[in-house]
C-alpha cells in the first residue's frame, strides 16, 4: 500500500522558493486585512493609500531608495560573512562607527567637498573595520563566538554616539538635542533627495557577487564556509580568510553609516541607525546567501518600512506596524522552509498497514 510522505532536501529550487514566498506574502496580507477590518479600519482604503504613497508617487520612490541604500550595504555585510559560515550581528555598531568616523573628518577638517567626501568614505570604511577588529581576532585566533562579541559592541557604539552628540560634538548653533551641527559637506543628490550613495551601493553589491562567484578568493571563502577542515587540508588559509571576510563585512556596514550621515541625515544623531544593522540580518536571511538576492530583499524590506510609516499616519501604533512586519517575515520564513520539502511515495508493508 502506497502512502504519501515528505522528504526534506538540503537545497530548494529558486523558482519554488519564489512562488512560496509570493504565496506567503499574499496570505499574510489577507490575515492583516482581516485584522484591520475587525479593528475598524478599511483594508482597501489603507492599501490604496500605501500603494499611492510608496510606489505611486515620486516622494514615495525617493523614500524607498533612501531606505534601500543602508539596507543594501548592511545586508551585504551580513551575507558576505555568512558565506564563510559566520554571523556578523554587529552591523548596527559598525554602522555607527562608520558614521562617527565620517563625522569626525567632516567636523575636524576643512576643504572642498571633492576632497572631504573621499576622505570621509575611507574613514567610514576604516571605522567599521576597526569596530569589528576585536571580534575578528577573537574568532580567528581564539575561536570566540562572533555572535556574542559583535552583538555586545552594538550597544557600546550606540552609547558612544549619544555621548558625542550630547557632549563634545553637540550642536552649539541651533541647540538641536542629541545631534551634531549640520555637516559642511554632503553627498550630491542625483534624483530629488536620493543621493549618489544609492547607485554606488547597488554597484558594490553586484561587484561583491561577482567577486564571490568568479574569483579564487571567493571560491576559497565558499569552501572555507562549507567545510573548514577540508579547506585547511587543501591548503586554504582559513584563518586569513576569516579575518579578511569579517573586516570586509565591517567596512561595508561602516560605509552604510557614512552614506547615511553624509547623504541622508547630514548630521550625526543618536538613534540614526534606525535598526538598519539589525534589519540587514533580515535582508541577508531573505537573500539566502546570494549577494545578488540582497537587492530584491532590501527592496522588500524598504517597502515594508515605508508602508509602516504610512500606516502610522492612519492612527496605527508603532507596535501594530511592528507586528505586521513580523507576520510578513514569519510567513516568508515558513514558505522558505516548506520549499525544501517534496512529496515522495513510500510503500507500507502489508502486515503493518492500518
């Protein structure tokens, strides 16, 4: 007697993942619509407002691009670390470190923008790298779990930002709270309020995908992540690859901080990271280890964030918006897991048939 069973595969076809993610999003939207209707809101009216305010207007599209820019880089930072089997949970702290370093250059040096902006960019990258240096060396030489060390440094970076913006670097001109003065230079805008950091971030993600897939360095990283012992046996310097990958990851997150402080906010502020570092983890999970997939994953996350702002203008609390975001991501996670299963026919012995 034949019975239906399910087998979990180690990998799933991209097409099946895409279809199940779309199904998951549609199901979550139906659930959200039902809850909103029961709470007295019109799901149709709210959906029309969200579409008109995000995808249907230039202002909404500009906001999407500004949300995507840091998500692309923090998502890439976590993704590249995952390639070698590590988790960089500290992109938030590295984001702050990059923003602090870039702000220090802007406030401490004087000169034209074409000189200061490259220096700020280098400072932002080095700031992110410096912030991840201790977890990197601890992981490479002592085997200390990088999840704990990178996570704890997030809080230190956040507190350091608050100290600087309320102390030595506080705004003495306008008296703004928890903020420095406006930076004297800014990344030029290319379309409305969208600055050139956005296309640069896309180019960086694409270039990183090519490097990981078509170079020896990328091959060694992938092998080191899949089987470290086999990689060592093959002569691959796994320890050096861990150091290079983690420093690159920190540099990407630091660059995101520089773009945000010099292109979007134009000043260092407490809380300016807006959880972009933590959301980069979500982007990386949605990307499933592919740097190219970081682009659509960042777009989805940016659309969710932009929609959340619209919903808050309709008397929906931040907690409700957070719950809606969590539901969508939870349903997508279920869809991803189901994509690994396929039905197989199994034969039940006659004596054991029930």
